[in-house]
């Protein structure tokens, strides 16, 4: 089976299980990969702004935009930073870094790029696993689809300065688009392609499948019935915002989910194995009632997992549902408790079913907005629909703060707009609280 790669729009092609995929470029076989039905190929046509990322050597990455007149920003997020700042996605990590640059006025001098860029890994990064996020910038926001590139820098590679690739060796002649291959949940390669290029693969049987039904949907809960095709298969099931899930190929999403669960297993479920803490077998009826907010699109996500290796097996199944609208409660109030010994802040609403938004603002953010209330209103408009919450919430002032001074916690009812008076609570951040 052969598919010519001259597609006009962004497209993901699911590949069959345990097959060999062959990428042909200019009449020659460029690569051959063993694939499963959760691997995919993403093609972006030349009519859209996109970015080609290559690992040139141990010490170099290159980023090449399809339009050299466009300004763009690249951000490399390490696993250490992703975990320390509790990001929900690499797009959020990109946005947070850009927001910080805008706030401190170094975006234009230090972060904006144009044309082809070669990134020196030895001087900019410590050894770790990274995801490079790249998007065009129109002066106020990301103005293109994000390109993600997964790479690891080892200590040995960081010390290697001999394998330098001249920039002139990269050629994009005849480029009509960008082909990104995802293999077993990881970005495998990025290839510049022309209309004559193609891919072939052979089809075989698929693995465990799932029937997923949702019911009893409220503004803060949903009931889910899951029936796997193989009752002996171990599988993972949870929910996620559609806007977060749609940033990734399905298996990348599943891999990141597993990695996060494994990383936090000792803290969330001490003494339990990964299988005991997170995996199911056989038919299940599950009620999710934590973290959901009203009038929002979510996916229920299911995928089989190898209990020995924690690898994703078979196709990732997603079922979309929309939570009910949350009624406005103008009488909603909040009790704020701050423990000066542990630096933990607890927000307790008077109604567990009502949704609200909270923000923890630095002195500079309050001054820039004009008041703590205005800082909350601006943040709620930008982030409220994504980060609205309900019920009792706790966070560490120590890990939220980035500088000393009087920080302000502001809490208010939010349901696509402000629904209550705002509660304002000040917390003094000292030097010993900073991470």
C-alpha cells in the first residue's frame, strides 16, 4: 500500500500493529521502522508555517522555518523543569517562559528568532531529557501550530565538541512539507519531503480494543463503563482536557502520562506497584469526580499497558464528553487558611459544586495590573476556562513564588465570567521560602 505525500492539510495516519514502515525520499529508502497501530505520521503542507528540527550532532540542533520572514520562539523544557513547575503540557511550558520574558522585557533581545537557527546544546543545556517546542510569534501570541521535538543530552555528549556540522550542509531543495514520524510514543524523526516522496507499510492484526460509554454527566462528575476486548489485558483509564490532549499524537500523550505516573508513584501511592496503583483489568464502572469543571470538553482515554515494561500496547482509545453547565451561585464564599510552618494554602468554598478561579500574584504583577482584583480579572479572562476548579484546593506558597515580597491570593467564582465578589488574602514570601 502506498500513499503519496502531497496532502494539503495537517493529517495523522494511524499505522497497523507490528509492521515495517518504509519512508522513501527522492526515490531512495530513507528509513525503515517497526511500527504498531499506535504509531503515527504527521504531515504539514508547505502552505502552513511549520518548522523542521534536526539533531545535527551530539552538540547541535537546527530549527528551520518554512517561511524565513516569520519571527518564532523556541523553548526547550527539561524533565526536571516540567516536574518542578508542574506543567500540564509543553505548550503551557512554552507560554509560561514567553510570559516571563515579556514581563521582564527580554523577549525581543533573547528569544525571538528568524530564519534557520543552530542551537548549541553544550553551552545552553545540562544533561537531561528535553522537549523542544517551536511556534511562530505575531507579537502577542503563538500564531502557528506547535512543532515538538524530543531529544536527550547525556553527559558524554555534552563534553563532545568535535562533531560539529556546518550549517551549509543542510539543504531544503524541493520542500513541499514536513513529515514527522512518531514511534511507540516518541517523536522518531523529522523529514523534509517533496510530492514524489512516499511511505509503505504492511497490515497485520490489531491489539486490545475498548468499548467506552459515558453516562450520568454533571458539571463536576462523569460515570464511565469500559469493556476491553481482552479481559486479561492490563490497561490505563483516566480523563483529560481535550485542549491538552489534542496537542500530542495519541501515543505521545500516553507515554507522557505513564512517565508522570511512574515518577509520582512513591508519593501518591507509597508501597504500591505501578500496576496496583494505576491499571485496571476486565470490565470496569468508574466514576470520576475530582478536577472536572462545568461546560468543558474532556476525553476519557484508555490504552493497554505492558506491566513489565510500562510500554503502551495497541491503539489509544479516546471518548469525548462535555460536562454540564455550572449554575451561578452569587452567594459563594471562600475560607482561606495559611499554615506558616508548611507554607501550604488551603481554599475551602462554601459550595463544593460551584466553580471558581484562584490566582497567586507577585507584587510586580499587582502593580502592573493596577490592583490585585484587576490582576485576577485579567488572568481569569486568559486562563479561567482552563483552570477553573471546585471543592477544596491546596497549594504550596513556597513553590508558587519566584521572588520575595507580599504576594496576593485572589479567589472568585468563575463560570466563563466573574460570578462572586473577590476574596483577597496576602502572604509574605521570605528568602527561605524560595526554591
